[in-house]
C-alpha cells in the first residue's frame, strides 16, 4: 500500500471511524466484546445432521425430514450481535464484514477441513442483488474458499419465477419444483454457503439441485441459524 493511500485511509478513519456492527462503538468492524457475545452453536450439543443447537441425542427438528444435504452447521443462533452483523453487512453495505463472517465460517467448518472439493453459495434473488449492488453470500463464500484453499465456483442460479397465474396446471406443478438449478455439471463434495438458515427450505432446494447435477455430497454452512 502506498503512502498516499495509507494517508487517505488514515484521514478517512479520523472523519468516519470504523464502527462495530454489534455495538456501534468505533474500532473494528466487529469488536472483541461483541464477538465474545455471539450465541455460538456448540458442536458437542448440536444435531450432527441438521445443526440444530440442542439436537445431539435426539433432534426434534430433523428426525422425520429427508434432507438433500448430509450435514449442516451454523456459527450461531440468529441473535444479537450476529443478527445485526449480518444485517449491517448485507443491507448497510459494510462489505468489510465479509472477512469477519468468513473467518467465523472457517472456524465452524474446521472439523471438515480438507473435505470439500469446491465451495459455492446460495445466489441472492436478482432484485436483492440489484438493490445491494453485490451478492452477499457470494462474497463471504469466496473469502471462505480462499481461507480454506479450496476452489470457489458459482454453481447455482435461481429459476426465473414465472407468474403462476399465467401457467396451466401441469406447468404450475413443475414451476413449483425447485427454486434453483445448476448452471454447470458438478463433481465431488460441495460446501454450500448461505448467510442465514431459516426454515432450511432454501438450502434444501439448493442442495437438491447440486446433487442432481452430480455432486457426491453436499454440506451446508451458514453464519446464523433461525430454524
Ligand atoms: Zn462491539
Ligand atoms: Zn437435526
């Protein structure tokens, strides 16, 4: 970095100090205190299949569900300050948080080190991408992939949402089949990244599309979990 750039950054920092996404105090993008307050999901008590926080022995969330992915983990539950960090990153445009969020994801997938052949993400809707000017999950998954030293690829696209009213009954059925489709053939083990796991339906759909396109196994990692 040149002296001029450093100077400009220093001045900018004096006028608009970086604020913590959790507590708003000047300093880093997520201060140490807020980081310590994250409601982390402990692997020792979580469901080893769907990642539910207290499902280690019997998981009431997934025991009767067929899942298109083999395992899922999340950094923490969708609570403050993780929830605010996700919102500040996505909707307030604090893109420097991508590094912090990817670092938290890397810790969450530490037990899967060297497992993935490729890292991909759940693509945002075109509307959300246009509004924000970037694809939020793409950025954190690319950062995660480079931290893991695993190739990163865009493998999924959202099917164009057709207006249900204009379709016949059969067409309506197939239009409801899945939100995502693979844009390339997929090989090996795929690590699928998303920001928040809500009902699990989105990653379920995305994982199914990846498996149908040839993935051997799909595992999911999300920053937060609401389900
Ligand atoms: Zn803070
Ligand atoms: Zn479970």
